[in-house]
C-alpha cells in the first residue's frame, strides 16, 4: 500500500495491506486484476504523502487510452476506484487503476467498455493512472487513430 517492501515489513504495513484486503475484498490486488507489485489503494489518499505525490505526478503523466472494465465505490463522496485496460502510444498494454473523486453525474455516466483518456507514469509503471480531464480532444483523437492503425496491422 505504501512505500517499499522493506519499509513495509519494518513498520508492519504488509499486515495493513492484508487487513485492507480483508476489510474490502473488492479492493484487493486479485479483485482489481493487478499483480503483487501494486502498492494498493490508500485508505485516505489525502493523508498519504505517497498518494499525494503520485497524484501530482499523474497530472503531468503521458497520455494513453483506457477502456473502462469496472469500478468500485470506496465511499459516498463519491470516491471510486476505476479499472481500465490501458493502451499507450508506444504499444504497451496494462491494467490501470484510477482512484478518483467523481460527481454524481459523472458516476451515473460510467459504463463498462467506455474509452477514456488517462495519464500514467511511464518510468514507474505501477498500474496507477488518472483520468486526463485536461486532455486536448484533438490529441486524444490522434492517439486513438494511432492505436487503431496499429491494431489493423
């Protein structure tokens, strides 16, 4: 969930990950479809310095397209964890997890199979992504065309 494996073992955070998975099995690594290297969903991202840093980096990350697979409501704010199958401009594919605060209107518009622009950190590749709400529609269309042409060949 937080930091490196060595520090997690030292401070017992791996046990916290296990407790989080027991309390919210729908947010476990297995349920989200990610591997054991996924740091996990922070119980409160506003109190986690790692989550705040990650979110700041994601705001300036590389643009990709994510096909919405599913989502889980974390609380009634509504804070949701969105699961995407992400395709990048350079041809990589991975399961991406976005931890977002949505409006009720945005939440009611979610539908599996929907393609949305997301940002990711190519240097880290830890499954975290963020909705690219600021993305230029022309750039998103160009990326979509590039990915579609690669699939045809």
